[in-house]
C-alpha cells in the first residue's frame, strides 16, 4: 500500500497565494495535492505532520554556487551540497569557475555529475560553468580568461554535458557566437556576465537566446568610458540587461549590501519586476566567522551565504513579502535553468519543502519527501 504524508496547519506558499490552514499531501517523493484543509484530516495510511502555523514553501533553488563552508564543489561536491541543504537549498546548481583550469573543470564536472546521479546528498541538480570565455578586464582571474576553444568545450560536453544547466560568457569576447549557438543547441542556458559589452551587443545575445544575466551589478562596466558628454550617464551592461525582457537577473543579496547596495537591489527589482529576479548565493569557500561575505585583501571574494539567509535579506533589504521571496528564491531560479520538477508547490512536482517561522527562520527541510536530519 502506498504510504502518504500530509502537512497540515500550514501557511502554504504557492505561486498564486498563501493558503492559511493549508495542507500538502505527498507520497513517493512527489506532491499529490495542496490546498485549504477546511478542518479535514487525510484518511488511511497517512502520516500527519503539524506545521504549527508556520510557512511551508517550495525548497530553495540556488543556480550559482561555488562552495559551501570550507568545501569547493569541484573537490567535495557532496559536502558542499549538504552544507547548502541545511540552509534549505533542495536544488543546487554547482558552479565551476575557470580559475581551476581545464583539468580542474574536467575532474570537478565528473565528480559533481557522479554525486548527482548517485543522489549524494540528493539536492545537486546540475552544473554551471562560469567562464573561461570572459572579458579579461572583468574576468576576475584575467590570466585564464580567453576566447572559445572548440576542443575544450567539446570535451566538457562529452564528459558531462547533460549535467550542464548554465554557462556564463561575456558578450564582447571575440568569436563567442559559434560557442553560444552550440551551447544553446545542447540545451544549455547561456548567461551573460563579467562584461562591459555595449547595449547593442547585449541585445544581440538576448536575441540569440541568452537567458540570464550573471550577478547583475557585479564585475560589470560600461562600453563607453569616460562618458561622451560631461555630466550625462551612458548605458552600461547592467542597464542593457535590465532592458532585455527575456533576461532573468541573478542578484546576490547579502545582509550588508556588499554585493548589491539595498537601494540598488530595490532599483533593479523595480525595473525588472519580480518575475525576472533570481536570488543566488555565489558562495565561495570561507571560514565560518559570522560574516556573509568573503573579503580578501580588501576585495570581494564571493559570499558565504545560504539561501535561507538570501531569503531573509530580500525581506530586510527590500521589504518583499513572503510570496515574492519564494518567487525570487525558488520558482524563478528553477525556471531560469529549466528545472521543471521543482520550485513550486504543485501536484506532480518533487516534494521539496522548507518550513519558516514568522521571522523567516528556517525550521525544517524536506527533500523529495524525506526530512533532512541535522547532525
């Protein structure tokens, strides 16, 4: 007999509304039904989970994440993913940065794919390659940034191409179009970033099919500098990305506004609208010192965020309500990289849930129908 579980007495956060006195019925790792409880209890062989009036929303989805705690995804993907699972990330796209070289990307991609296929720990949903086809000016490790090399990316596609969800490139890199076309043909979402490309170039890439702007307002600039006419502002890469209705925009929202000042976050949200905003961690390895951002020699070196912190920061820095927070941290990122089985509470989707109290403190994580234990 099929065993079911039912979450009751919950504020269920769907894409349309927050359902008070809501319930969610699930079994075999999938959502069966969700709606208003109306005082009824499921019958038969069903385990009841009392949410005690807290919010229950879809598990968080992080599509840009390099590390968790001290663990880099290319070295220890399972430990890295478990770190973020404890922050409510039930779908994680592991990001390989080009500074680890061809061999590092190759070995790291294989490790990540193996952990994903073996379900260790169960929340790895794919790979994001950031570079190496980036602007040398904004590519962070400029010595590794370069023009596309067919043998290189064909090797990645051969070894773990079916696990690659997203690939970040700079639009102004010479010879980028053939690579972009081949990646799109392989079903990979192209993301634009580390760039000072002209507005026209950004629009061309969007027309080709690019779907995401990588961490908007970070590692970006303006094609025309200094401004042509004193006292007037030129259109930057970020402005152009915001003008492209087809581009979703990654946003790193730490508590102190290091990556994006709170006013900038509000401005971007007001410009692009909630439907195009994607919260990400861009987490890199760093010791647990209570800070949400790594600062190395006075420069930003990614964050130490988990997605539950990103969710709280969106409320504290921008005033977003709970429904919009889940759109930014769950449904939008899932849509951005074509993860169709996660990101919302709907029948047939994976039974991935986070339980949050009124202060958005994380209380419980359920992954594919099973509660995540905490050591």
